């Protein structure tokens, strides 16, 4: 299997950027941000990619 080093670099950079502002990775491309541990509701948002869906829960 041949890896695209450039694509791997940009994917890792995006992950580092997301984690640096408090987003916790759940799986590749999926992150969770906890702003208030005592909150009574959950807001789930995402950045859609071609063919992907975004789930918003309030």
C-alpha cells in the first residue's frame, strides 16, 4: 500500500489544529468539544465532506 505523504501531512495537521483548540478526536474526522461539563444539552456539528452527512442534536 502506497501512502500519499502530502495527504497524511495535511490530515495530521488538521487533527493537531482541532485538538489544540479543545476538540477531542473520537475517530478519524470525528471530534467532540466539551465546553460545559454541567450542560443539559448536547450540540453536535461537523464539517461535511462530499457525500457525508452532518448530525445536529440540540
